[in-house]
C-alpha cells in the first residue's frame, strides 16, 4: 500500500483533513439548497440553510443571500442586521447602503434611512437612487422641501424613471401644489395610460383639485385595469358619499369588504355614514 502511495503521490488523509472536507461539503450543500429554495419561494427553508451554512463558515456571500431571504420573508430587522455586516465588511459598497435604505423605508425608520443615504452620498453623488431614497426618507420625516429637492436631483440624473416622477408628484401633492402634481400625473399617463399607480395618483390629484367627477372617472379607469385594487374602492366610496351618491358609496363599501375582510370596520363606517348614523369617535 505504501509503495502505491509513493508511486502515485497519494497519501492517507488525516482525521482533521477529513473533517475539513466534510465541512466544505456540508457548506456547499447548504449553500446551494438555500439558493434553490430562495429561487422557488421557500424562504423559511432558505433561511435555515443559510443560517446553518454560516455556522460552518462566516461567508459574506451567505450573509447576502440570507439578507435577501429575510426580506422576501418579511423579516426586515434581521435583514437589516445582515446588511450591516456586509456594509462593515465593504464600507465603500454604495449598493449595500442603498439596500439598507430600502429596508429602513419598509420599516418606516426614516431617521435611519436618512443617515444611510447620507453615508451613501459621501461615496458618490452620481447615483440617482441615492437621491431617490433620500427623498423618500425626507418625505417620511415631513421635510417636503428637501424631499422635493432630492427627488428633483434624482430626475436630473435619470429623467426616464417612472418611480422618480411618481414620488415627485406625491411630494408636490403633499405640499398642496396641485398644478405641479398634475404635471407629473400627466407625464406618468403619457408614458403609460393604463399604469395602475399613475391612474390612482391622477384620481387623487383631481380629488385634491376639487374635480370629483374627473377623480371618479380615473378611479373607474383604475378599476377597469385592475378590479382588485383596494385603494380605488375605499377612496372612490368616500368620494361618492361626499357628493351624495349613497348607492355608489355602499357598493364600494361592499366591494371593499369582499376584497379584504379586514376592511369590515371601514365598510361599516361607510354604511353608517351612508345612512346618516355616523357618530364622532
């Protein structure tokens, strides 16, 4: 046996080497099972795979996969912690900071979001997404002036982004600038006349302008495009009630309840108002 080992250059592995190879094998199995689960929507299983893989090797790629799995599974705080690990390891990676800002936005932590955006801006001032997320953070903080400035900068860097123009329109509407908001709504509809968010935003703009008839027209168009959009029924129902269309308001209240049983309290309130029985809480 020793003769053949010397002849072919092979040698028996030590117990330590065997253990290391077994660990590498287990790590690879967990990694690829986790990636497969992530791609097929089995997020909880993916999380378990990545967590077990990290017990074998504290690997940055696994932390990245785990952050994504947490996000998809709506576990946002653990996702943010994983991204913090990545940011500490790669402090010059602006993309990681942008992802952190997005997670902070989903948790409505606008102060943290703004801080992350400021760090990202120190790395580069050429990325429109940084300004876009900074604008969302400022809007969340109620600082509409700076929010408008940030999203306008994002649009200057990339004028063709639908989400940038929608955000600027929403901020302008927050500031009661219905003329500016209407221009953004028209831009959105010009680029896609059947886009749901554009139709919803246009309806809200017309409602703010006081043109209830036109607002209802756009809510109707939205329902034609997507008959399951809850906001359309809720907002149109309230508007119909305001203009005296009690039957239409009741229909929207019933539809709202069908689409989302959790809206029962809202539907009952609409029905009470429809009957003139609503009381101040």
